[in-house]
C-alpha cells in the first residue's frame, strides 16, 4: 500500500488532541472539539505564513539562455 503523506485537517486535529490527551485513543472527538481544533490549526498556519514560511511553495529554477 502506497503512502501519500497527505492527511485531512480532521486527522491532524484528532492526532494532536490524542497526543496532548484531550481525547482518548478509543473515543472520537466531538463537533465542538473539531471546530476549536480547526480554528487553532487555521490560526497556526496563518501565523506561519505571516512569518514568511513558504507553506505551499513551489520549487523554481533559473536557466540562462545563450544564443
């Protein structure tokens, strides 16, 4: 099975809540927890972007053309 390394926001939030023991490993998070986690994730990504981190950067390359 191939691994893409792509995760949904819900998976990231659930993993974070479980890591800090807000949600137990055997129970799902509720709607309020998901909403709060999504807001926190959004603020974190916007903060990183405001600090100049290229979160969705694309590699570029320059080529000099000689005629």
